[in-house]
């Protein structure tokens, strides 16, 4: 019998997120000069800060190479940031080895095929509502929110609530 995803959330100590399609809506605006612009939800940023302040490890693994993305996450307090990770399994393995983590304690949220290999190895595989079918099929949890529209906040809040660590007074 498959475990209820909320039971699996009890063991989570680490969050790993893809960027494009998870922390953004996956759309890129390209300026006349070739600069690529993305949009992120501040509610997701708030939840990331809450997770960090509650002692969770948070990491970013993305195929993108925009240094502005790195600066955004560093400003939130995230330092395990893998840009240009076209083979995400390599970044994941590096993270596991660096911190001697148990895969069962990791929640990974991805939305597309490059996330698949890592999602098959973690304790909780999660995705936004608008993820591709192959990712939805292997996910323990599918957010009711789309990428870039609060799916990260949704999954972090659920983990913190299940573990009794979500503060409803707005304090991280």
C-alpha cells in the first residue's frame, strides 16, 4: 500500500528545488539586448526563508546559468546553488556527499524531464500543477499551484505544518 504523502513529510529535513517551471512559471522574456528575465513569487521567497530559519537545508539545482538567479537565492540565505546543472543527478550526488544526507529526508520539486532522475531517488517527489505528465506520474505530491505561482510556498508550508513548525503569526 502506498504511503499517504503527508506521512512522508514527517521525515523531510531538506528541500531541493528546480528553478524554471517551479520557482518561475517557466516563461522567459528576452530583451532586445538578449537579457533573459524571469518572474518569481515573493510568497515562495517568504516560505524559503521560513524553512531556512526553522533549520531546514534548502538547495537549488537548475540547468539555467543566470547569475541573477544565484544572487536572488543568496539574498534569501540559500548557498547550495547549482547553476548549469544539465545532469541534475551529478549536483544531487554532490549535495548528498557533501552533507552525508539520507535521501528519505529530501523533498525535491521539479516540473520536467531533467528532474526525473533525481525525483526517483528522494523521499518525497513533488511538482507543480502544470508539470509534464511524466513528472506528475512519479510525484508523491502534486501542488494545486502552478510553477511560479506559489507551489514552493505550498509544499514548504505543508511540511512545516505536518511537523508542527509553521508559525501562523507571520514570523519565520
